[in-house]
């Protein structure tokens, strides 16, 4: 698989659109194991998790919450609709990602790739071992 490398130099923090471009590139190169689950997946980038969702999910620190997979069937966490009328969404939280990026100093695209693989892997009930193998394998593909 050919991987495309996006090089961005920032004088200001990456915008919502910048994160969306990086996330879109990652989604195009997802591991096959995850791709088969993501046919109708839409990527959304928001600045931060909203207070209502933070309370619903019992999140203490919003900066610890990097991404969320939302099934089109789910009305709210734990409640499902019988008819899906939208695409599934993967929401990335920009400020949380940038906070982690500044703490780790990792390549931003690699960090976003790891977050996406981990979020999708957990949602689709892959084991932690399988998630780690996918992350490692696709990290090597980026080098």
C-alpha cells in the first residue's frame, strides 16, 4: 500500500480543517480489518467535547477525550433507534488532540492515526492485542 505523507509546518495551531484533512487521509489508509466496518463513516472534527456528552459519559477531564465513534443507530449512549437515518460518525476532538500532540511531540498524523485505530478498534470490539498490532503495522507503513 502506498502511503501519502502530508507535511505541514505550523505557525499557528492546526485548525479544524487541518485536522479533518489529516483524519481523512488516515481513514483512506485504515487497516482492512477496520475498513469493512466503515463503509458509511463520516469524519467530523469538533473543538471540544460538549458538556452534555461529557456528563453523559462521565468524563472528568475533557482533554482526555480524543475521539468518539457515533453509530447512526444510537440516539444517545446506550439507546438505539430502530431506523438509521444518518451515516456513522467518527468525531475527533481538536483541542484534546493538540494537547496530546504538544505533550508527546509525536508526528501529528501518526498520533491521529493511532487515535482513530484505537477508537474504531474498541468500538468494533477488537482485542487490545489486535488494536496494538494494527497500530504497529500501520505505523511501520508510514515510515
